């Protein structure tokens, strides 16, 4: 789990740039991935981890409609 979280974080930072703060839930893999990034980072500014449930829920709600469309389209692929 830690390896996949680290790979995802590396890809997200490469595509979008380094964030100041990341909102996450209580996922241990994500926490370890961010802490590993901070240890390996050469810059002084580290990524802050913010575990605020309502902020994470707002982010999750933002892409709810996309989740529905993907779930509907994947149902008919296998017969």
C-alpha cells in the first residue's frame, strides 16, 4: 500500500506541482507516502498534512458525478 501511495503522490506532484497542504482522511498509506516525500525533498518547505474530515468530504463530493458516470459505464462491459 505504501508503495502505491508513494507512486500516486509522485505522479500527482509531477503533473500538478507540489502542494502546500494535502487534505486526507486517516489513511496510513497516504500519511507515510507524504512523510516519505518530505524526507526525500530537497526544499525547505514541506508538504503539510491536514486531517480535517469535513474538508476531505467536500473534496470527495466534488467528483461524485464523475464516479456515477464511471460506475454506470463499467456495468455493461462484460457479458
